[in-house]
């Protein structure tokens, strides 16, 4: 049985207030912060232990570049496993992306030491070594020169032994630091970066963020209700948007001409095809929420 798309009670209360009191374009970063920060969500996919996070492109047919995603998991390990819950710790709206940070936002943020190298310099030549090199070069007496050479060899051997000891100690210290960095990566959380081609659309609402992440995050609770959209004009399809429910889409577009389902990992995607006038709308729903659509000529 397919689980219904869910939003936590706290988020649902905020969303309901938005729908009632603040139409479309009035929402900003503060509203998104109020809706999500401090709430727990459940991720549907493994999240890499890095502040680079996972890029999600709502405007692209392929929301995630799975090659990049796979490489990030290999390189940084898994900080949050699919099926685990995490607290939303920060929402940040930038020019062309929204950062949806979980459990601290991922290792590598400001103040994190990501380096695995340790600085342990080698011992340089002593002043006595340098002095002996000059004496050997200028000493005419063979026996005295040999005595200087033996002393210099002893000093060089001692310095080289010390440098070899430093190399061993440095390698041991770097292994310890690598283990510590790896451990910190697994405890540092992760993030989604919701990226747009040009800039973040004006008036982003919490339900737009939920729609963008619906395939990858279970928000829990009860699904938000949306005011019914106006019917499309006779000339074509308007008003369709990501985040609307299947009921609203069917109310707008009529009964689907075709219906099918397929899986993307653990996610069940329902694809409906609508015919409206001379246009064909192919819409993908996850848990009865529209996550992407295309419009083409019939």
C-alpha cells in the first residue's frame, strides 16, 4: 500500500496559516525558516558526510545527478542513512539555491578542520655541520680532514635518524587525524541544495520546498490542503505547478487519459497523462504530490 505524503503537525499548522492569510508571493526566507527549522524529517536516501550535500534540481527531469551523488558517498561516507530522521538545522535562501541543512549541515562548514595533514618539519643541518663542511673543504691536512669527515658523518646520521623518526610519527599522526575527520564527517550531518537555473523563484512557499524534496525526504504528519486552483482557459494549460495535490491536478485537468507506476529506488512514482485541448500533460506524482511535469503538443 502506498503511504500518503506527510507533513509534521507543526509544519502543517504553519502551511495552513500561509494558505489562509498569505497568498503566493509573500513568503521569504524567514517564513521557510519558521516552517522547517527545528522540525525532524526522515530522509529517503543516504546523505553524504559533507557540506557539499546533495544537489536537487526541481527544473530538471533528472532531479539528482546520481553519478555525483554516488561519488560523494564513496568519498565522504554516509552521515545520515536512508530511513533515519534528522533535525532541520538551517534554511538559507541564496541567489539560485535554497540550502536545506540537516543535523548541522554537513562536515566542512566554517570552523571545521577538514585537513588530514600534520606539519612536522625535518631537522635542518646544524651550525656544526655547516662549519665542518667548510673546514673539510679548506683543510690541507689529510688526517685532520678525515677526522672532520667522521664527525660530519656522525652528525648527518644522527639527523637522518631523527628525520626518519619524524616521518614515522607524522604518518601515525595523520592516520589518527584521518580517523578523526572521518568520524566527524559521519556526525556532522548533511544538506540538500535545491538549485535553480537562474534564481530562486519569487514567493517560495514551504509547500514548494516540500514538492522539490518529496522524492528524497519524508516530512511526516498530515498532508497540507491547498485552495483549489482556477480552471484552465480554453486556450491551454495554466496554473499547474509542482507541489499541488493529485486531486487538485485532476480537478484542473480532468480525468487522466493514461496512468502508470514505476519505482525509483524505494520511491513509487505515479505518472498520469492528461489531454487538454491540443496539449498533452505528463505529470509525475510521489505520494499524490506533483513533483514534475511536461507539456507537449498532442
